């Protein structure tokens, strides 16, 4: 069995939420995925 090279991907998503509670829950669920290294919130100009 050969080992795979380290592979990473940057994913940008636009998600509409109703309130801060939904936002916090969504971010928490994404961060809880084992292979997720970092979650950041971007700001559009």
C-alpha cells in the first residue's frame, strides 16, 4: 500500500443564517470535522 501525498483544499462558501446562534452552531459543526484544520470568517467589501 502506498501513502498519499498531503493534499489540502481551500473552500469558500456563502451561507445565509438567521442569527448568531445559527452561525455559531454552523462554525462549530465545521470545526468538529476531524480533517478540518482551520475555519475563518471572511468579509466581502
